[in-house]
C-alpha cells in the first residue's frame, strides 16, 4: 500500500476475497477448518486461467492496456504458486504416474490425472498435461 502499487494491491485483495469466499462456502458445508493448501493452489490456478482468458479477449478487442493489467495481475498471483515444472519434469511426472497407476488405455486417464493432481497442483497446466496424457494413452 505504501509503494502505491495499485495493480499488486488489487491482485492481493482479489486473492484474499477468493480465499474468504471458499472458506465461507466450506463452512456452509459443515467444514470449519478452512481451505486446504491444495484448495488454495486450485483457487490461485483458476484465477490465473481467468486472467489469461481475459487478456486474450482484451487483445482481440484491441484493448492492450487492459490486457497488460491482466498480465500484471497474473505475475502477482504466480508469486504465491510453487515453482512451475519444466518440460522434462512434466514428462517424467507423466511417466511416473502412468507407471504407478498401471495405466495402459484411455480409460485409465482419470486415475493418471488424479495421481498428477495430488502431487503437482499449482505446478503445471493440467489442460496441457491432460492432452499429453491422452496422447500417450490413446
């Protein structure tokens, strides 16, 4: 607040509000322990995905200043996520998950994705990972 970084302040407020909303939702379901770390990582990942889609839409509409603001918010949100896996690490993780689950066909994709999500939430783009797993099993 003191540095007058309005984009950072706005992003931090949005993160805080999203986590509080999730806590309220959990309380209404009878869970008083609050959001888990994995749930918070999921919230942050979805916030990034929303901003990426918005930035693309703004660019297509010629609103470059708004697209840049979305990208700046993405940078702030990413500070709270674990380090992203490299291409080699993603391939190794997919190999390991396929081996661990004994997957051999596309029908086993759900088990493989579940294994990956349990270990790498917030560290990879699961849309892209899903396409890679499907290509390997299909």
